[in-house]
């Protein structure tokens, strides 16, 4: 299977075949099982995992310039909602928190408080080199050197700032992780 990142063109266009590539083996196996037997046998946990991957509600925690790319991925060119990922304003309605930008020491308790208010199961995507490890401001006295020191991170999206395609790829990787691992107990 080809790597999805190599499928993206330099002009930012995502081919339709690239958007369906990670789940192709899942759907091939599903179609074969349904066509052989006429029905599907599964556990309720696997059914919940499948439903959870198609209805991830994310909350923005935009701290710096990466938040512009996070907003860009919701616009019609990329349309993150076609993958079942929709933005929410309240942490109590969210499954995913996307931390985008430089996290300073004064903002760290607020980040933890918002994370604690999210309902279980909850996932965190760290977006950009500043959120991943401090980035350009790594040696500053006021910067947390990675949001994983405050909240557990599931997916890291590299870049300064990462492109909208990279964030979309990170969301698809989170969906694959949920489907593969299931509900994570923390």
C-alpha cells in the first residue's frame, strides 16, 4: 500500500483515491464477509469502535499560527466533516482536542482543566512543532516543551505550521488507531 503522504500534490489538492486509501482493506474484508454469508457477526465493542471513528467531535485549542491551518481544514477545499469529524465549542461534547501552537506555562493549567472536562473516551492531537516539543521557542523560560507533559497525546502532527493535509492525515491516523486499539483507558 502506498503511503498517503506521497499522494498529496504540491498544490494542496487531495485526490479522492487518497482519502479512501487507509480503510480500503477494512471495507474489502467487510464486503467479502457480507457477500459470503449475507450477514455480519461482530461484538458490540467493535460496533461502538466503528461508530466512534465516524463521529469524532473535536474541540479547538488554538494557541498560535497552527490554528489557522486547523481552521483551514474545515473549509470546503478539505472538508474534514466528510470523515465524520465535526467541531464543537464545549469540551463536554468533544471527543478530540487538537492542541495547535505554543503552549506557555500560564496556559498549561487551563489546557489540563479543559482536558479533564472532556467526556471519556477522549483523544488528543498535538499539532505543530511548538505543541509537540516547544518548537522555535523551546528554550524560552515560559514555554512548555511539549503538550504531552500536561495531557496524554495520541497523535503528533509535525510541521511549522503543518499543512491542512497533514492534520487531515493525523485525524485519519487517529481513526485507524481507535479502530485498531479500541477504547483507551487512562
